[in-house]
C-alpha cells in the first residue's frame, strides 16, 4: 500500500487506497504541503476525524484536525 488513504473505523480497516478530496485552503500552499498532506487537511475540514499522515520524504508523522495541521 503506497498511495491512497486507509479508512479505520471502530479499530477495523474499512477501506484502503482511497483517494480523498484536497484542501482548497491557501494555508496549505503557504506550508508547502504535498498531495497527501493537502488531502489530510481537506478531510479534516469536512469531518470531525483526527487525520494522521506520514511524509513520504521525511517519514515524519503529522496530524490534521478541524482544518489545522500540526507537522511532525
């Protein structure tokens, strides 16, 4: 599993390799976010879920919640 999101609900994997909508937020461009981080930010804008994302380049974990991202 390289691309796409994994959806976990009630401690079970519901789906994998999901393509998510990207954020339109200009803050994403200021932070120089890639596609997976923009997708995490976009999903956090549309849901109340805590979104975890791992950078392909640095392997650092970040999270997005309610339209904000904390980079790790």
